[in-house]
């Protein structure tokens, strides 16, 4: 570990890392670095990281995407059915309201 991270911190520098992270001095850059525990991330191990398996997360994302696509398809179909019904109803009303010129009305 010494070759990757440098020398371990001493004194007050050891408190640089949060949440139980291990502090190291990088002498070539004159800076401090942290190696975080499994549940934390960030430059000072300040961010909690939820343990979610990647396969479960991918499956949940896929299921969510499929649900959204299915809902969009249903909405599009509902809009198509609505406008088709409206158009057919308007056509029927137009046909009923047109005068029938070919019929001869009897004279009284």
C-alpha cells in the first residue's frame, strides 16, 4: 500500500479522512489522500454509498423503462381511438345534415 498511496498520515493529519477512511500523504504532490471503507466514497470519504447490486439495479431500470414505454403506447392508442371516434361521429352528422337533392317532393 505504501507504493500506491504514499506514507501513512501522522498526528492531526490522521483525522483528515472521515468515516473511518485511512489517510496517506502523497509526498510528490504535497497533499493528503484517503482510502475509503466499503460504504463510503469521495475525496475525504464523506459520501455514504448505498450497497445495491448492479444486476438488481439494471433489472429495476429495465422494468422501469418497460413500464414507461407501455404507458406511452397506451396513451398514444387512447388518443388515436378518441380522434378516430370524433372524426367518424362528425362525418355521420355531416351526412345526416346534407339535403337530399335527388328526392322529388310532391306538390300539394
